[in-house]
């Protein structure tokens, strides 16, 4: 993939990893395959891309990698344990690569930790919780958003704005940062 992109478009200066969604499971449905699937869906998609593109950035001494990693890596959810484990591993990889690549001028690695963001995955999460609790999806949505100090979920555009900043020259001295985007829900340092 990296060879093809660089052949047709030139050097890759920015990599935004925002792929792979680990499935949510009620605890009684967890098994070894669920754990493997989560790592394949999330962890390995990011690390494979970072390996292929990051080495090229290092050789050119220029580039920015931004990993969009769900907050489930810091805050456990019984419905999202395999995905949360993959997210935790990706946060470690992010800061580790930032430290390693930081020794080479110009290559930065950062992450964004969004909590719930509007969209299809959130709709699935709400539906699953509503079914488990035997209440309406509207009630689940209202309860969840009421917990957030900002009173709402993030939009994909808000996440993209932070990714654009981290990838830009305006963040030229930011590396190894993991920026929470949870509307103030989790007061974690």
C-alpha cells in the first residue's frame, strides 16, 4: 500500500490511523477469538501502517503519525474489553514510537482519545446497551449524554479538527501526546 501511494502521489508526510473497529461483546460471549479479532481489527491495522510509513518518514526526517484510539483503552467497559485492550496497546505504541522517532528530527507520533462520537458505531453501542438493560435507545442516549459535562457526544468533524492540528506544522513540538476528547467525562490526568 505504501509503495503504491508513494509511486502515484509522492512521499507520505502524514498518516492518520483511524481504522478498525473492535466488536463489542457481552461478557458471557467473550472467547479467545474475540480477543484475536479485536487485535486484528484495531492494533495490527495501525501498527502495520505505522511500520510501513514510519520508516519512510524517518529516512526523510519528516512526517506526522496521528492515531485515533478510543478512550476504552483507559476506561474499561465490560462490553468492550477486547477493543479496550487493543486501544491500551496502541497508546503504548504511540508514546514508544514518539520517543524512538523523536530522536530523528521532524517525525512526530501522537494520538487522540475520543470517547463516544456520533455515528453508526455509537448507534450500535446504544442499541446493544438498550437490549441488555431492556430500555429504549432514546433513554440510553439521554442517560449517556447527561453524564458528559458538555452534554453531548463529539462529532466526527471535531475529532478530525484535532487530527488536522496534530498533523500540521502548528503542532511541530508536540509528540507522544495522547489528547482526550471526552467532553470532560473522565477527569483523568
